[in-house]
C-alpha cells in the first residue's frame, strides 16, 4: 500500500470518528430535552443514522458499489445523495433565516408583544421566564413602551399564559397600566392576530417589538407580514437543554408556515 492510500485511510478513519462523536453528542442533547416529540424524534433519527453510517461505512460503500452496477441502483444512489444534499442545504438556510430574524431591530416607539409558552400550574416555565426577563429588560429601558401579553390557557395550566406573564411582570415592578392581556390564543398565528385587535382597539403603536425565543422570531415575522404588521425582534435566550429539540421543530415549521398558510 502506497503512502497516498495510507493517508486516505487515516483521513477516512478520523472523519468517521468525528462524525460518530458529533452524532452521539447530538443524540444526548436531544434526549436531554426530556421530550418525546417531533423535534427530538427527528433529531435522534437523523443523528442515529449518521452515527450508524460512520460505523458501517465500509459495508455501505460496498453495498452502494454493488447496486450501482444496475441502472436502477445508480439512479437510487444518486437520488438519495441529491436529496441529502438538498436537506443539508435547507437546514443551513433555515438556521440562517432564524438568526436573521433574531437580529431585526424594532422601532423605538414599538408596542411590545410577548408571545406566551408553557405555564406549569401558575408558574412560568423556564422558557417563558426567559421571555419575561427579556421583556422586562426592554420595558425597563423603554419607559414609554406598552406591552401586549399574548397566550391562552392550555392543558396543565391553572391560569392563562397572559395572566401568568402579567403577574410576573407586575411583581418585578412594571406598572399594570402598561400591560394588556390577550388570553384567547393557542397558536403563534392567533397570538399575532388577537394582539393586533387589542393594539388597534387601544390606539397603540402598530409597529411591534416581538419578544419570543430567538429561533422563533423569523416565523413570527412571517406571520406579522401576512397580517400587514411591521415588526422587529427582541429575542430571548432558549434553555440549552431545549435548543436542539426546538430548533429542529422550527426547521420544519417554517416551510409549513410558508406553504400551508400563504
């Protein structure tokens, strides 16, 4: 075996080890969320497949070489490679759009809209608390700004998300007359639509500063544009243990929002 072949084998082994390590780390990250849901299932499936491929690469390569001797096999392998490339490219674009949406600065006179998420009984979840702390910082530094707190009452919640947010922010010192509760919504689309009604009925600025997790800002902006609303982002940090699960779910939610609701 010549030196060139030896180098290629060593590089191949190193790449496979890196892929296997990354796959194992990602699988543990998804499992750390504690959720058995769409995002975690898809993530574990994808990285389980890449990890298995790294372990069995020589067998996969031999199998592909064998079936590519047939016309249908060559078409199948090329199609799978093409679809994989398209998927990887889309994931990169989707994450880029999320980062872009999170960096869209709102107007100075904007009305804050805080998008709700899970309440545990009467207490905000970790993710909702992050959004509320972000909203508090923004309202504290913009003393003339008013906010719509948007979120209805879901399963396992003793009070509406809007009421929970109102309680949290008023306890931190935000004046109640700066806060408006929207407690009917159950989806992001309803958050925006019902908040718009409150904004119009109370003569508030129709330029919005949307407070939600960073990954969610781009899709929220899509919904705002569809409702003829100008908006900017006030992104909240996402709990580390939830990030992989939620970002994966959002990767698929963006095209659903674009194609199914346009």
